C-alpha cells in the first residue's frame, strides 16, 4: 500500500490536493455450497468491531495477479474451500473517492472443503459462519452485515441470471 498526495486542478480551474491510497488488484468470493453461503468474520480495527464478510483480499506479493487467481487464493486462505467453478460477477472499486483499488467478484460453486490457510496477520482473527441465502439477506437488512464489498458483490450476483439461478433466486 502506498499513500500519495497529488497536486490537481479541479474542473473549475482551482488548484487542489487529492490524497490517493494505492493498493493492488483485489478479489471477493461469494462461496456457495448449493445450500449455504460461507462468511468469514474478522476484527476490523478501523471501526473497532467484528465484521461478517465474504472472503476478499489481494495478493500483495503479486500486485498484478489476475482476479481469478486472487479469488482462489483468498478463498483457500480464509475458508479452506477450493472452488470447482468460479462464475465472474463483475468489478467494483472499494472506495473510489480515496483509493485506486479495483475488486473482481466471483460466485464460487462446487466447493471442495479443506483447512483454512490464513496469512500470518489473519491467524486467530478469522472465524467462519455458514448461512442460508434467506438468512444472509436478513442479516444485511438488519445491519449485521455492513461490509460494502460484500453487499456490492451480492448486488452483482442478484443482477446476474446464472448466479441467481445457482443461488436459487
């Protein structure tokens, strides 16, 4: 990660400064085993609380890695699952007002279970929970799931006919 400040000229011609957080390509995975969605919970320092999310992250040692490679690695690290299929859902930015980071979202199907392989900074922080699609949507509406990337990926899944069908929607 790198933070920089750019001297800019605003659309009206006024000068200004814009802070930008540079981060590598990321991926988010919606893991679905045919009956349940799989979430990871982890402590989020910036807001001082645990968050339920879909597995997501970046390969910092390979910043230009393809989205599918990032998705497979993050899913394995955070849940232990290996997907039989990854259905691309779309791309979004995490925080376009302050970061250049893009995220590719995927629906992971035909999951093969295994042991999670968390990165050193994630050890002891991650916990898992599986929920039905209906339970997930109740959690979002109740504010129990508030991670913007998780909600954005779910929106992309609901706009994709193949993903909706796979999810029973």
